[in-house]
């Protein structure tokens, strides 16, 4: 399938305050709001099974507040992992019994995976609940991080950490839709090609959600 661009032009030069304002105005939805959460099935509705049990998980969507502009911190998973091996992802994982909230789980996992201290993260909101084909119900928690970053990667899980400009994800030419054959059917998915990285799957879906919130018209204007 020929890739096609999807997003309309976004706002330029967003500040940390702009991001906070946009998330404050947003009302992230979950399964209770619509009956169907966001997920890998967004472009493939028949993939969603409302009776399927999901494992609760959380990720941190880390936005780094450089003076030159905001960036999104991403990781590349190692190739030997059982799920989502080699994919670009946000730091995060399962919500454990000792976690008192999805935010606590996201901060704990982030510290374990990339060595980012939770005290360096200022939480500002959440995106929509996102369910994956592999059986996770993910809460994406957005946080602002002031540089410098001194990351220590867990090399068993994380092969690389890198930053991409937030504005890249708001540009109309950045988002694409691709397809491939999976288990005998054509499946569609979002893609952000960034340098030599291929950002797709759940991470791309959450970035689409973030971009929608940050490019939505301000009804108060």
C-alpha cells in the first residue's frame, strides 16, 4: 500500500506551557467513555475483542524541555524480548501490585529501564487508554523533563534511547499509514519514519493521540 499523509498542519513552536494547557483542556477517554478504547484496532476494527482480558500497563511519554525546543524521548527495545522486540517504544511496562497508580508504574519502569530519576519528571496528564494486539491495556502518562539527561540503560531491555523533536510529530508530512499481510489479512498501521527509526504500532498510535491533542483548535479562541 502506498503510504499517505494524515495529519493537518499543526501549531508551531509549542512551549512546555502550551503542552500543559492542551492536556489540561483534554479529557482522555477510556473504555468506560465509549465502550471501545483506542488501540491497534483503530485501523482494523475487527481486531478488537471486548471480552478479551488485558494486562494493565503504563508508559511514560517523556517530553524534554530543551531551550531550543521540546523533544520526545524514545527507546528501542532489544531484539531478544518476547513481546515488541526491536520496536521503538516509550519506557514502561506492567502495573505491579506495589504500584499505587499507573503514573507510579510508569515512573518506576522508566527508572528501571533508562535510569531516569522520577524526581526529574513533572507529570502533566495522561493520553487515552490504548490496548495492544498482544494483550496490554496501556495508560500513557505524559511528563516534562528538564535537561540535562544522564541515562543509564538496562541493556537487557533497551538497546538505545534517542530524542525526536516534538514538532516532527505535528508536521503534516510526518505521519503515514502502511499495511502488511498478517495471518492472512491485510492489516493497517500508523508509521512515523524518523531518520533511521521506524516508529509504528502502539507507540505511533499514542503519538497520534498526543498530536491530535496538541493540534486541536482552542475552543476559547
